[in-house]
C-alpha cells in the first residue's frame, strides 16, 4: 500500500509542481505590475505575500477576475495572506501598485515575494488530519485522492475545450462553404448580366445584329 502511494505520488509530481506559483520581482516606485493565471472552477486558491518596506511609499495589492470583481484587496500592504474559491474557470490577476509622493528615481525599488497555491497544494492536510484524526498513510491517500480528482477534472475540461474547438471549426468551415457558394453565384450572375448588357449595347450601336 505504501509503495503504491509512493509510486502514485511520483507519477503525479509534475501536476503538483504546476499548482504552485511562486515569484519574486522588484517593483519600481509609482508603477503597477500585474500577474495573471488561469484557474479552474471550484478551486481553492491561497497565497502569501511579502513586500519590502520603503519610507514614504505605499503599496496596494488587488486581486480581480476577468469581470473586474475584487477577490482580495489590501492598501498599504507589507505582509499577509489571502484565500478564495473560484466560481468559474477564469483568468485571475494580482496587481501590485506602488505610490510615493517623492517621485520616481528617488526611492529604491521594492522587493515583492508572492507565493500562490491552488488545488491540492492549497489544502492544509495537517489540519484535516487533526480534525478527522487521520493516520499519516490515510492523509497521504486523501491527498492522492484529491490529486486524482483534480487530474480527472483537468482531463474533462480539456475534452470539453476540444469539443468546443471542434464545433467552432466545423461551424467556421460551414460558413466558409456557404460564403464561397454565395460568392460564386454572385460572380456568375454578374458575368451573365454583363454579357446581356454588352449584347444590348452593341445592338444599339448596330455593331452586331
């Protein structure tokens, strides 16, 4: 049982790595930097951030979705945590904005550390083990079960996207076919009208009988 759990964990390790988003960058004064990531529906997202302090400088953090709904907001942020659950598959944006009355070039850049986790990695299995009184092996099996469910959901979403793309391609091909037929009919009609028009014109000029 333990060996199987270890093998499964090794096979699913790349997925675990993809579910962790950690980055560090320098934020110049009076600038705004945003980080974006696509996340599936009904997924727990947790994050921890730390911003180096600078005199006379305030840094605001705001997390929104593609509809500009605010999921987390903190003014004069220095260090903290956040958590939210996604309601739909969407593109989420975390924006850091630095403001200082001293102007650019006079204040050193701030160092921003952001660590975001979602899905299996965002869950606190130690707390779950305490609440449900689970043994270490049971906790690991619970983790693998959640991870397997996450992979199945990912494959289901990929299949749905593939079906949507296939339907879009078929619809586009059908429209192109109808447009081509319509264009050919228009050209044939225009050519026929030109022939009859020129024939009447030449007859009127008595160039042909």
